[in-house]
């Protein structure tokens, strides 16, 4: 079955992972800007990172027939430094015309601090100025519920922001309902230790259906598995869910959400560019 991984940090993966993903049916990956394993100290460090996301990773992915897309921001783990964050936000428009950039992300909260909230709001304003979709990071573990509520309440202060232009990622059983009820897209991250497992994600699908729900591997610096989406597919098949329902979650839904960006032009095997809107 063909699929898209809507959230995976390929900068932290070896090139062999691209080959493995391609062999398992991955057509495209979406890589949000995130933490580099350490806090960067200057706006030029971020410029180099954005060049990596828009120049190096698309070439690595293309070797194996995988399309690489990205999102740009200064992530919540580094947003405590408001001065640096504002320098980075001011630099982001330099890269928005790159052909693999889909929008602004992954923005959000890490420890739910006032500085993180300030930087989050300024990213939303940037996305609105450039009419771009938004991908949001929700906090980990004990901070998740409060952080998710804070994020949703801040988004409500932007009545001009269409909810279907926003993907709220890393949802779990205690946060997914409100995200969906407010009209946003919801992403489930399949981690071997924290966040969701393929079994829990399948449970959530059985509780809430397949509309506006996506699954991803994140595949980052910590314990993670870049082939977690195929694991979810296998779990859904084990439970005898129909092919169409599985495909909606792993392929059709990412295509619909990403298709709101003019840069998303997925090449389906045997076809030309195809985007479900």
C-alpha cells in the first residue's frame, strides 16, 4: 500500500532509511523544522538549517523516488529566546519560495511558557500574512493536555484562520476529541515509547473515524521508528479494516491537507501530478 509520512525528521536519519521507506511504499515525506539535537545560537545557524531542509534533503529523497516536503519555523524547544526567535521569523520569508516548502511548522509549545506562547502567536501571524497552512507541535506527556488547550485557545483569537488549514500533531486519547471538534486536522505520532503506538492509533480511528486524522512516525533524534506508518497499516489490516479506510488515513488525508499548499504536487505511480483537494 502506498502512503505518505506527514511528519518525519529525515535530517536525523541515515540515507538507507529513505531506501527502506521507498521499499515499503512511501511516496512522500513531510519534514517540519525542529530542534537539531542542540539549541542553535544565531539566525545564521537557522539559515543553514533551512538550506538543508530545502536543498539537501530533497536530493537525498529523490535518489529513491521519494518526494520531500518541508515546513519552516523556530521550534518551541528554542522559542524561550524571544529575541533570536524574532530574528528567525524575520528570515523565514527568504525561503518561502523554495519549491518543497508547504507552510509554517512545527510551531507550538514545549513547556507552556509565556515566551513560547509569544513566539507561537507571531508564527501564526506570519502564516496568515503569507496565506500558508500551519503544522503544530503539542507538548509531551504531563504538559500535553494543558498545552493543547492553550494552543487551541490561542488559535481561537484568529477568526480569519480557517481550521482546516491547521494540523495539530501528536494528539492522544485525551486531546484528539477537542482538536477534531474545533475543525482542525489531527496527527497521531507513532512512537515506541511515548505518544501513540500503532495499536492505540487504531483504537482512536475506531472511536473517531477516519476524517481529518493522520498518522506519522516523527523519526527524530530520540527513540523512534521511521517505518511506524507501515506498522499502523499492518495493525489496521489485522483488525480487518477495509482497504479504503486505511488508505484514507495514510494517503488521502495527507494529500488533502498538504494539497492546500500550491507547492504540493505528488507524483502518483503511473500517473502525473495528483492532488486530492
